[in-house]
C-alpha cells in the first residue's frame, strides 16, 4: 500500500526547512545536497529519540503522538528558517560538467538497484532477521522497548535501538509490518554515505576529489551488497561521516550551529551502533588536537561534546544502570585474524573492495608521505587519519574476522583516496587526460553495471516471476536461510 510510503517521505520532507535553517551561514554558500542529507539524517534520528524518551517515561508508542511531537519540533525549526530566509547568502548553484553528469548517472544506476533490492525483498540477512527486525517487530507489538533482562537475547537488547526503532515507526505508519518500507529507510541511510563522502571530499581536497570519493564508494562491492541488508554498519558510517563534515565546517566557520551539528551527528552514530563509541573517542582526540592548534576554539569543542552526550549518552547510561555494562560482549574477539593478509585486507579481499581498496591503500600512503615531507593539506589529512587509522587498528586487533566492519569508516577513507586520484588527474597533461577519458568512462560503466547486478538478490527468481506475492518472497528467502 502506497500510503505509508508517502507518509514516511513526508516525514523526511518536513525536516528540510529545519535542516536548511541549521545550515544557514554567512561563511559558506548554500549546499542543497548537504541540506537533503541533513534532512535524511535528522528525521529518523529525531523520531527514534522521541520514541526512546517516551519509552523511558512509560508512554506506549503511538504513531500520532510520536509524529505530533516530531512535527512540532520541525515546525519550530521551520519558523526559524522562514525568518532567516531574507538574510541568507545564497550564491548561484554550481552547474555540473559533462563528466560529473556521467558519474552521477552511474551512481543513480547503482543506487537504484540497491533501493530496488531493499523495496522488493523482505529481510533475509541473518542479523537483520534475528536481531534488528526482530526487535523492531517486538517493539511494534509491545509499543515499548524490549526489556534488558531477557537472557535469551544474550544482551543483544543492549544494542542501540535507532535502526530497530525506525522499523517500528515504519510499521506504526502503515499499521502492519511492512518490511519492504523498513528496509528501504535503512537503505536510504546507507546510501547517504555516498553523498556525505562526496561533500567531505569537496571540503578537504576539492570538488573533483568529492566526486572521486563518491564514485569509489558506489563501485565498492561490500557497500553495494550490505546497503540494502537492514544492518546498522552503513547507517552508522553515514552519521560518522556527517560528523566529520560538520567538524570541518566548525573549523572553517567557527559557527556554534556547526559544532552542535557535529556533536548531534556523532551522538546519532553512537545511537545507531555501539561500535561508534570507538569513533567518539577518536573524534574527541581530534578535537583536542584542533584546540591545541587553535584551529577550533575550546567553546566550540565543548559544544560538540555536549551535543554528542545529549544525544548518545542516555541509552548507554540506561545500560550501565540496569545491566552494569555499556555494550554487550558480542564481538567474538578470539576469532580475530591478526595476520599480514588481514592487515592488507583492502587489497587481499578484492571481492569486497575491488579497485576502491587499492585506491584507499595507495591514496592513504600518498597523503601521509605528503604531510611528512611537504605538510601539504596536513590538517585535512589529519582529520581523516584520526578518524580512521586507529579505528582500523581496533578492527585488526579485535574483530578482523569480518571485513564488513570496515564499512564503518570506509566513506572517510574513500575521501583520502578521492583526493589522491584528483591530484593524479590534475598532474596529467591535457592531451593524456583526453586520451584516457573514454577508457575510464567505459570502465566506470562496466563496473557500474556489475555493481547494479550484484546489488539485487535472487535475480533468477525475479526473472521467473517478477510480480510474485509476499508469500512467495518469504518462501524464497526462507530457503536461502536454510529453514
């Protein structure tokens, strides 16, 4: 039924004026893509936090009551947006070049396949079925949080509930458990990584670097396969990358609103997946360095920390008070593969990272050498390194049995790779650029078609019966799970 799809689209759209107001700055031109991404980020974040506080207060979930509180907040933001319209410094939107239109077309093709897969199939990946959607189902039935004291779940119920609550809200919107809508919401958050990486790349290394970062992500098999899965890794990566975007904006503008948004995005990352607590610590370290270098004022850094704590801390405080732990011990650290092969995972796992892995490895080494020898763009590279390299070290030491966890910070690594590719392209003579343009475009088309192909699951079943009903889809995915 299309009704709940339109309702959810309207909920996201309602956040647009607030997002636009939050981004109002006399120091930077209007960025419509960033406004859209911020709308996508704050709408489910705000709704699920409302649901969290209602549950803490003992109030049962109800679509009307949750949405009414959300719309009241968005209306207040909309009023501020309307008042700020006359004072906004706009600037003409940048027109896309032919090459950029081409890259956008490839990204739309792959993204369309990902969204199709999310909207066509119900949940079928193991943790999406057994944990995230299971919790979403439970909270839809009970209209409240799942108890922390159910031993059968091995404390999985101490996981942050942002994604399961988006599923619950999707079900409340339609009055039934529409897994297709729920998965699509998660897929949209996952695809937000592409736009966020593009904006961060543009901020740090220039316009071409932003486009390179975005296309590298879209052509990464691991991202394509997991974006429609209903897992929490890529939604967390989206918020983590957005926190980097607003952290850099804070450095550039000195605006308190940018600092607050950086903290909110970081807090939402922690509200999405508890692995983000590592990112929170790394982000705090970067803030300390920026304050010492006087690139960011202490007051701005404190705003970031306060906003992050306000958004992300309540859930973990609840876990600490009720269970005596911040996060459940569900990382199988004894299975970590601390080998040379896993250390070079970006190039030893081409089925996961393809050419993007090579670009990440070479680009990372390139920028590290550049800042050592020439200190070129060293603060930009410092941001990327602070948020990713220690994270990679934690992955290698503790959870290197699963390369999927590298998606948590892959968008930020792709920014570094995009910056390297942009510099290499700029150093070519115009004649060589023109000679390489067609082969590169053909390669992008081939890779894009391949990514679109692997983004869709159970293709033979779709071709046999594209208009199959829900019972038939459930039978197919159940068979794939060995049930």
